[in-house]
């Protein structure tokens, strides 16, 4: 919601939605990259994955964020012309 408040009201809503979609996509890619890097690091050390509460909350946060993609796609695509 902060993105909609930071942009002046003179900017078109579709432009703000596009910027928001770009930020969301970037965050999703970076989050998945971080998760992959953590798993690879643990594979190299042969240590167990997700053995702390912090790592489980992080995994849940990433899964919840990725599951929002279909919902976000619905809001960012324009309605069909009749």
C-alpha cells in the first residue's frame, strides 16, 4: 500500500499498478534466489535444512508470497473488452 501513497495522484493508476507489479516480481525473484542460496549452502556443509524456527517462518513467508501470484495476476491484467 505504501507505493500507492508515495506516488502523486496525478500519475495514472495503471502506471502505479505496473510499478507495483515490477517491485513484487523483483521481491519474488530475490526471495526465491535467497532460499535457493541457503539450501545450496546447507547442501555443501551436509547440515540439516530448516532446523530453526526462523528458517521455518522464512519458508512460510516465501511460500505465502509466491502463492499470491495468481491473485496478483488477476488484478494487474486489464478486463476483457466486451
